């Protein structure tokens, strides 16, 4: 979801800053190139890789959907309350 996530956001003209912040986290988790200051990335990487070791693809998609929904809500809440890095 690295470059692909940003491509999707651009293609569908999604301007939600929380989605862009999560795209940066995913980029950093996937590539670990320090392009974005995303301290959440290593944990996100470990969780996703670990899930893939104990669950099949369908279950991983179900679990990560919930994970990313929670991450979105946490970042949205931070943005609304002025506690963010955007």
C-alpha cells in the first residue's frame, strides 16, 4: 500500500488528511526508508507481518480492516483535538 495508497488517494481525489497520514505510516512500515516521520510504522509492520504468520489472507483482511479503522479514528480524534503531526 505504499505508492499504491497514495495513487489511490490522488486518483479518487481523496483529500482527507487522516487518510494521507495513514498512507505515510503504511509507506514507512513497508519500506522503512525514513521518508516520513512515522513512529507508528515499526509497530504497524510487526503487527501486519505477525498476523500473516498466524492467519489466512481472508482473516488477515478482516483483522487489519478493524486495525486500520481504529487507527483512522485515533488519528481523526487527534486531528480534531489539535494533537497531531499533520
